[in-house]
């Protein structure tokens, strides 16, 4: 299985000019607080907590169990 980027023509804005598709959500800038990052791992390695999944950070490392996920509460509705 390989990653295939979402084709740009398939993204359509129903709100007209008021819809901004390239607006940053605030993950790398720090607008989204560290507490908005969570995972379902029982043991996250110290130094690799969920909030470290931001760009230009050390990265997140959950446990080795199957079905581990990372979630981010974006604080507001984003398109």
C-alpha cells in the first residue's frame, strides 16, 4: 500500500469565496495547545508525547500495540 495524495480538483468549496482551503490550522504554529493532542496508548515514551507530533518536533511514539492512534482537537470547525 502506498500513499496517494488527494487530487486538488476533487476538493470543491460550497461556500464560494468565503471558503479558504489553504488556511493553517495552527498545529505547527502552536495555536493548537499541547493539551489538544491525545493518543490511546497506555505507555507513550517520554520525550515523544502526542504533542510532539507537530512539524519540526521530535515526533510522537505510542506503544507497539495494534490500533494505536493520535487525535488532535482543532478547537474549531475547519474545511
